[in-house]
C-alpha cells in the first residue's frame, strides 16, 4: 500500500479532488476567499461546503 496514493478517508478527510470556484483542489483544501457580497459568497461556497460535509470532512466558516 502506498499512503501517498491511497484515496481512503483518514481522520474524516478524503484525498479525492474537489471543485471550488472553477478550480480543482487536491488533498490540501484550506481556502481563503474574498467576495463582493453575500450572494456571491453563498453561490461559491455552498457547493464546496456541501461536498466536503457529504464526504465526512469538517468545515469552519468565519
């Protein structure tokens, strides 16, 4: 088994790529973003957060 290529969950994290705002994120998914308003913020963040929670990952939003 090669841990760098293992796509199983580890501590609630999934190594499968995720989409965020027209980009594909690898295994490191810490995101800092600035928005022009609440509508843009929710349009961009909601799919990302929903996908992460569905995978069993944790989310923190300020």
